[in-house]
C-alpha cells in the first residue's frame, strides 16, 4: 500500500495523465536550444510570471544558485532571511561556488524581512566590505504568503537602495492561490523569480528561473557551468507543462486539507498548533520531542509518514486526500490515548 506521506510536497508522484504527456513529448537537444517542449515550458513560465524569458533548471536550488550568481560577482553580498532556503538549505552554494557572501537577517513573524533591518545591513562603499548587491526574499515561507503591500514596498526599497531583488518562489503558486491573485502580481516587483515545478504542482523534477532576456542569457551560462546543461529534457518539461495547465487551481484543495488538519490537531491534548494555523499547505505543531518521535514511529507502522522533531511540519499535497487527513487525525488520537 502506498504510504500517506505528510513529510513534504516534494514527494508527489506523476499521475497517469502526466505520464502520458511525458511519453508524447517532442524532444531535442536543449543545450542547442532545440528541444521544443523545453522551449514551450520556458515561454509559458515567462508569460505567466510577467518576464521576458525563463530558464528550465534541474532543481530550485540550481535556479536560485545561478540566479544569485547572475546578479552578483565574486566579493559581492546578498541579504537573505536567516531561515531562508537560499541561505540555510542550499549547501552554501552561493558562498562556495560563487564567492558571494550571505548576510542573513531574522524573519519577522509574518515571513517578511524588516526593511529597516535590511537597510542597516547594507555595506558602505568601502574597500573593507563586501559589495551589497542583492536582496533575496521567499514566498511563501513556512507556508506563509508575503503580504501584498509588502511586496511593493520591498520593490521600491530595492530600487532606492540600488539593490537587485530576487524571489525564491518555490511555492509562489500556493501564495497566489491563497491570496486569490495572479501569480504575476507576486513576481512583478522582482528582477528575477524562481518557481519550483516539483512541489505542489506535482511534476517529477525541475524549476524555472525567470527574468529579463539579458539576465537569462547570463544565467544560461552559469547553468552550464554548474552542470545543468540538459539534453532531451523535453520529457520532464512536458510534465511541468501539464502541471502548469492542470495543477495550479487545485492547490486550493491542499490548503483546505491543511486547514482541516490544523483544526483537528488543535483539538488534541499534548499538541500545540502554531499560531496562524495553515495559511497554505503547511501545518506546524509542537509537543514534547520524545513524544513527537514516538508518534512518528507509531504512524510509520500505519504507513503514515511525518518528519518529527521539536517542531513537526506536516504538508498537504495532491497525493493527500481529505480522507487521509481524517485518518491521520484518528491515528494521532489513538496514539495520544495510549
């Protein structure tokens, strides 16, 4: 029996219709620019997000890395959230491979970076300091969409501060659906945006980096340098095209399931659900850590997977149904009653 997997929305598997689209994909050599499916995906992504061009990458980590390296040179600096994916969870790639210094700033409770704190971190024009060139934001962050008015303020701030602005939009479509706006409304203030196609959208692999034609030409060079020159990539691009055409609006179902999960967990003793509950497809709760790990072991025997710790995150996605949510709540109840 297939596990019910709440660990992440990265665990989704392509359905039959997506697999059929992949089997019918027209392919060519993408390094030569000859893969029609990749070209169509890049055109579609750029149009959806309101940019001139897009570049298909193997992962969100690769998209963010080459985005930062296209904005910054050796000895430059980017400002980023302390818990942001581009800083904490991408292996230090910008520093190691790009010689680009990260300057982290603590997130606010609403997932924003306080722009006054960001301003304090911008280095003076002085030979002793790295050159501050870029501000990186993340939307959504830990399931929280950035406030709409904040995005415009961040765009204005970046212009006044002479900074480029990059968005790690791995779950940007979740934010757009939750806020009932076009995704281009969320990407408009940014010089570049990455979106992940293999999380809530359900494709098996891949991300897009979007920006101006000049920016993407530079990014394409960096993609090649870090080993991301793919050949007959149309097979996986076709899955992403299907995802963009069919799996965006349905993200609302994941958000509803997450709200039901948060409400159910909130009614259980021993468990404290994070304030704000579920704004998109993520629920965070705390309990005594040894109990959380025992819970994970108990659920695993029922073929239900969670990642337990001091704070436990549960994520809904297209392979999680409302029935699965009811089942996991029931089983957690059984565990707590022992």
